[in-house]
C-alpha cells in the first residue's frame, strides 16, 4: 500500500456537514493517523463549561467563537501547531498523517511550512444536503435552518478577522476538491465509498 511506503501529510477543509470527518475515517482505513484541530476547541469549551460534554452540549456558534478566541489570543496557527505537536509525539516511523477541521488560512500556512509535501483536500457538498445531515444536532438545541445558514455564513466568510472562520479561503487554496453530495444508507457504506474515491488521489 502506498501509504505504508512513503510518508504523506494531508489536511481536510470544508463546510460543516460536508463529510470531512467521514473522509478522515476513510483515510484511516488506508493507514493514516488522524488528528483533528477541533479537538482543542472542544477541550476549551469543556474547560469553560465544567461537567458538560462538548460533543453533546456545545452549539456550533459557541465552538466557532472559541476557535476564534484561541486564534486571536495565541495566533492564527495555534490550533495547527497543537495538532502538529501531538502528531509528531504519537506517530511511529513513516506513518502518514491526516489533519481534520482546518478552518483558517493561517493553519494551512503552518502545515505547509512544517511539511513541504503537505496536500490540502477540500470536501464539497451543497448547503441543502449539509443541512439535512446536521439537522438533528440543530433541532436538539431548538435551532432551525435559519440558524444553520447564519453559522454557515460565519464559518465560510469571516475574512475580515484574521483569526476568524475562513473555510472558503481554505477551499480556494486546496490542492484537491472532493464532491461528497451523495448520501448512503449508513456511515460504514459512506466511509467505504469515500475510501474508493480518495484512494486514486493517494
């Protein structure tokens, strides 16, 4: 397998609900070690909300704000540096690495500076399809599609803030774009379909 012979560094970017995390699972089946920048955002949320689970209780807007706070305080490359540090401490030998949840061009720049052979993959999916995927999470908080649209707009286009959510800018500088607009009966099938799609690029 190619991923066992050479060391590859990949990053994933895309609007929430597009399927980046599913693609990371597919890449892990190809031998990649996965690390997510959102992990540090969720940890900070839980630090600010003792006794609660970010996975269950945090809203998208709250996580977006914390990501912005961390980049504003520590630099736009802060989350990328945290993920790189963790990855280099954990990988063995020629393990290939995938970094998920890249949302600011400062993060892209940090990965490309650290790994000259770094490749950024953008995952694309229409808003209506993404809304259906994330709808249960929004509705459990009492939110509607309009809240999703507001969060989506903020997620893509906070270019006015250097430390903000800049997913569209990240997509614009990606090396590869993967269309993930088809839904499958279950997560396992979705992972396997994306594995087939991404394997040719690897």
